[in-house]
């Protein structure tokens, strides 16, 4: 579905990471971990065709991303960025309905079906009660939930989530993690960044790590994330502890 081949990311003055080769399969969740500034957000923007790669290529459904139109990319990939901006004073339901635009004819307004899909997406995150409030009147965490609902309403087979649990309280963090599990069970592919190894260990089939030096490692989550790799990645001592329920937690020490 989505793949990279010897991709290098960064800017003309600074290469962040190179030799990134992976493929995202249907119904798979891949977590991307790394310290601040390592290039996680730049990787996502490159995958979406919003930022040029320095070398290598990105393919979506076998086609080079640069050969696809913005509408074709939007039909196949939904994106939730870290930073929220550009929605002015639209209502929450209008923000979510914007995700339906690639499905509509040119200049056609959203219809009854689009409104229902948007409403159902909001309800899945407990946000339907805010449907007619101004988006900008919501808290940062509430806005994050709305934008994830918006990605769901896009009905794209691939969803990219850049730190989806940022600004969320403990309960809503697990709401998002559980939603990712549901999405993959429905065959949707999810690529998400996180600063919390526990989240990757909980739900990611595979994990990619990007070090400060731009080194890439990608594989099965429980093979990639271990005491030594996390210590090297973040520059601190880490111990993974397995609880009675089988879940593994990373503890700094």
C-alpha cells in the first residue's frame, strides 16, 4: 500500500535520516519513535508528498507519490498533524466534513451521507455533543480528538497520525490506542509517531526508530524495543517490565 525505497529525508542544509525502506501492509500499525528533532514529522510530510525527499522514493499503491494528484493522495491517506491551524471559526462538524471533499464532485457541498459519516466519526470519540460548537473554542485535547475523527471520516485505507495522544489525558490516550486497534482490525493501515514506548509495545505490529544521528531500525516491535535500544535512542537507562497481564512497560531508571 505505502512503501519507501532507500528514502532520505531532510532539508538542503541538513539531512535527518537516510536509507529508509519499509512497506505498510493492510491492517498493520507501525509506530515511529525517536527523540525530538530526529525527523519524524518530516518523514510524514515526505510520505504525503508535502515535502520532497532528498533521494529514494515513496510509492502509494505502486505509484510514485510525485506522480499522484493531491486528490488521489487524499483518497488513500488521511493525516492528523501535531499542530492545529487553519480552521478559522468553522464548527466542529464542518471541520470533520472537510475530510469528505475528495469523495465529492468539484464544488459539490457535503450531502446527507457525508454529514452522517462525520457525525458517526465524532460519536466514536465521544465528541458528537460538540458538533455545532466553534472548533477554535475547544481545548487542545478536544481539538485533537476532532481531527482524529476527521481522519476516520475520510474513509481512507491509510491513516498517518503524528503524536495522536499529545495533549490528551490518560483516559483519552487509551481511547485513541483502542481506536487504532479497531481500525487495523477493519483492514485500515496506521502509521503513528509517539514518544511513549508503552504505546508502541501495546498496539504496534512493527516499530521504526530514528536516532539523533539519523540511523533507522525497523522490525517487530518486541524485537526492536528493548532495554539497550531504548537507552541508546533516548540517552538514558531504561528497563522493560512485563506485568501480570502480559503488557510490557518501559521504566526509566
